[in-house]
């Protein structure tokens, strides 16, 4: 079977040959035909630049935060302008629709200018070159507006903002929250393992530590196939952590990762989506957190995991007590911020809102979505339930 890339190359070559034949008929000159087609091909690169400039100009005019610009035509990389809008920003759906229209409209306006210029020239060679460039600009603009071309096409994304602005804004907020969860897990992987056996795992395909590393690589880079795949992988890891043959340090590492990932999302689901966690899931989180806390009770990552289990188990006083000793100059900064915010959540459930505000300021504002979760709990009356009350063994 021919790959999509090879089909694209073949189609491009065929298009160039057809353009050469058309230009040769019009100009009646081989040199002129080659010059006209060459100008058209070069113009495509210019149109890609103009497309991204259209997005960039609109982003600046609408004050959308631009975090990166990449223009890399013909290299296999996607040319893009990345913006990071605040989910709660005013008129965000309209601003995002205009942002995604910016690139195609720049191409369509360029095509209009080139067609107008064609009418003002009497030279066949110039006319063919300008018409070819105009056709490239129009095609680039129209193709980017077709929703079904690519999941990341301008047309598909702006259509989501038009038809389902509330759901798209919620998905944007959830995506930012997932980034914060992944950032927390990276901090755990970098700074919280102090055992040489974990730093240099044996080369065994069944080794739990290698399975954990593969799990983190797969799901932190967006290679997820489906939520069911993620759950299945997590359940396999949890089974390895519980196995008697698993090294305690490896079991602790697995327990930390799974507890933090699922625990933070359970908090988000309960507070933001109004979906309290089921009792069975609370018990699983508690068991995994115990594996980590039993082995490394002094480590901040283990205490963060255990505090999440206590919060979900409606024991805010236990969660707060585990996070009283936070050392900003010693512990990883990201983990410190998460620990401050989890402690703020515990204070909210205990009714100590002044202390919660102090802890939010101490967190520094790097975890904006988790901070919004804390703010939502503060504003709620009564506080949102996280789950149905259930007993959990003391630690």
C-alpha cells in the first residue's frame, strides 16, 4: 500500500507537470514555462508565511497570548501559530473564530490582489505566473477552511468554537489542567526518586519500573488511543504494584504516579464537572497511595499522593497535616506549588478560607487551573462533595 506521503509527492509532481504543460501552451516558450511554474512554486512558500502572519496579526490585535510561531513548509513539520487563551476570557469564542479565520483570509485576500494584478498586465508570461500564484493562495485558504481535511485544520477548530463554544471552552480548560497534571508527574519523576535501583532499572521487559517508564512516555506525549486504553494500562500497572514480587520502591513509584494522576482528575471532575468519585475508586486510590507512603513517608511526592487520597476520602484534616512541612527551597518547586494548593483545598473544606487564600498566594500562580479548582471550592456553598463517605485505614 502506498503511504500518504508518497501519494502527496506523486500528486505534487503530476500537478507541476500539468502546470508546465499549460504554461508552455500559453507562453509558447520552454524557458517562459519553466520560469512561470518556478515562480508559482516559490509563491507557495510565501503564501504559507502569509497564512501564519494572518493568524499572528489577528492574535496580536485580539490580545491572544502567542507562545510560539513555527513556519516550516516542505520539511514535514506543521507550520503553526500557537496561542494560549485564558479559558475565562471575555468573548473568547468570537476571538478564537477570528483567529482561525486570520490565516485563510490572508491567503484569499492575497489571491484577490494577484488576480487583480493579472488584469493589469499584458504579458503572457507574467499573467500565467500571477494566475498560478493566485491559484496557490486560493487553494491554501480554501483547504484550510474545510473542516474534514485534518483534526487540526483551521476550519474544524473554528467550527467547534462556532457550534459548541461552551464545550470547547471546557475542553480548553481541561487540556490546560492535564498539562498541570503532567507537569506534576514530571516533577515526581525528576526529583522524588532517591533509590539507585529505580534510577538504573534492570533490562527486563517485565520489570515494573520499565513498565512505569513506558506508561509515562506513552501518555505524557499525547499518544493515547482512547480512555479505555489508558484505564487498561493503569490497571496493569496497579496489578504490578500490588504483586508480592515487585520491589517496594518500584511499587511506591507506581503508586505515586497513579494516585497523583487519577486523584487530581477526580478532584477536577467532582468540583468542575459535578461528578463525585465512586467509593470503589476512592478505595483504589487509597491503596495505591498507601504503597507510596509506607515506603517513603518523608518524601513530598508520597505525602502529596497520600493527601489526595485523604481529600477524596473526605478527611481534610489528615490531608492538611501531611502537607504542613513544605520546603520551597528544598523540595521541587512544582511539587511545592501543588502541595500548597492541595493544602488550600483542605483548608476550604475545614472552613478556613483566610488560610486558603494565603496558601494560594504561596503557590505562586504557576498552576492556574488547579488554582481555579480551589477558587471554585471557596465560592461554592455548600462545598461540592467529592464522593460518598467511606472508611479508610489510618496511616
